[in-house]
């Protein structure tokens, strides 16, 4: 594992950007890594399909790790229009986690495109 002193400066910048206002967080670092791997393996970055964790224990740990994560769940529930008859708590939490992963993927992709443009200048 790399620490911030041995990692390239751009890696630290990328992680900082992906965290936004959130303090350093292991889940966010994991999502950044997943995004970088997905982008490096994708033939078409627009076709990347992320998935939420499948184990309820991991979803609950993710949700409990930061108060902002409940907001991801709320946004996902509102966006997908999940009604009370369709309510499945763990599915809603999974959708929230997926929303955060998609946000991180978007941030990572934009960051890498911006850096590539800067190097091309």
C-alpha cells in the first residue's frame, strides 16, 4: 500500500478532490481505486457499470461510516421513486452506495481528463 509520501502528487490531488468536504475516508479511497481500475479496463468509459456491495454487513458499515451517506440513500430513493410497497431497506442502502460510487467515478474521470488535457498543452 502506498502512503501519501510515496504516491505521485496527482494521486493525492485526485483523492482530495474525490473526498470533497468529507474528511479522509477508507470507503472513498476504495471507490477512487475502483473508479481508476474501471476506467483503465473500459473500452468505453460511458459503458462502465458499477455495482453496490452485495453483503448487507458491508452496506451497513458503509452507511454508518459517515453521516453524509444517508443523503446518498435519500437522493437515490427520490431519484428512483421507490414507494412504500417496494421498500426494501438494504436495496435502498445499496442504491445510495451506488450513487456515491457513480459520483466518485465521475470525479475521477473528470480529473483524469483534465490532467490529460494539461499534459497535452
